[in-house]
C-alpha cells in the first residue's frame, strides 16, 4: 500500500471528508494545506512579510504562491514519513506546476514509488448543486450535505432544528469557485497523474460511506 495519497476533486466532491476518513482508518496523517494556513492565521505573532502576503491572498480567495505552499507542505510530508507514518494530502496540489514540483520533491527524496492520486469525480453541475443546496442547522450547526439520503430532510437529524442554506454558499461565488477549481482546472493535473500511471478514479456521486468503501479499496490495492 502506498504511503502518500493525493486527493483531487472539484469543490463539493467530498474529497476533504474522504481524506479525513481515510487518514483515520489507516492511521495516516491528514495534511490539508488550507488547515495549515488557517493555523498560521490563528498565530499571527510568528508572521514574516512572506507569510503576510500568503495570508492576504488566502483571505482574498486567491491561491497562495506555489513557493509558499512548498515550504509549508514539503517539511510536513518529510517529518511524518520519517516518523513512519503515511500522509493524505488534501487540497495541497491545485495547479500543474505544483503537481510537477511535488513529483520532483518525491523523486529527490526517493518517495516516488509511494505516491497514489485519487480523484473523487463529480460533474460541475452536481458540484454546483451540492454547494448551493447544502444546508446548515440553525440550532446546532450540523452541515447537511446535498445527497440522495439527505436532500429531502426537513429538520436537523441530530437536534430537529431548522435547516437553512449557508450565507456563504452564494450561487455567484460558487460559480466562480467552480470555474477556478472545477473539472476544467483539474484536467491537466488529472492527466499528469494518469500519464504517470498512478491515478485512481472513484465516483463521488454516491453517499459518503459508499464512496469511502471504494476509496479504501483503491488505496489498499495500490
Ligand atoms: P481550503 O481550505 O483547502 O479551501 O484552502 C483555503 C485557501 O488556502 C485557498 O483558498 C487558498 O487561498 C489557500 N491554499 C490552500 N492550498 C493551496 C495550494 N495548494 N495552493 C495555493 N493556495 C492554497
């Protein structure tokens, strides 16, 4: 089984959820570049000008510079693999130059045989539906994804509270996110891993647990 699992997928595909589940199941470390950046944001004391620039980009909804991401993520990957743990990369690769640079890093560290990319596939239309139609419980904050099993719920399954769509799930903002991070943007990255023969594709349409089973199968067989 490979030790470096790269999750790819459009917004709303559930790749973050699947990455966390896989890490928990296999005792791997879940490495989300977004979480690493948010941790730095919470600890502004340590910030230098480069960090300020990265955080400003993040706050503006733009991508952080590639170099900053490498500095942030490569060290973490090395640290955990040296400790004998596998890593699940979530959101850490967002353009082709990043995919290429990560691969270079893996080669330089004799890790290229340990890499598997898992695409959680979803159409842009379904991506849009999931993000605009997911709801939040006004009482307990539970997020109700837009899935066949949950889309007809009229009250929170945990506390019976009222369900509302999220204020930040604005359709225009979501359209922009899908253009920037959806299937068209992902295509060159997917092709890159496909050409290396290390891509596995899992249908992201079914319920979370069903997708998780397929992800596990793909990773176990690697
Ligand atoms: P996320 O929580 O994964 O949506 O990431 C939050 C924000 O962090 C993104 O909108 C970007 O500004 C930044 N970010 C995270 N990962 C990357 C990456 N690999 N390349 C560039 N920016 C990133």
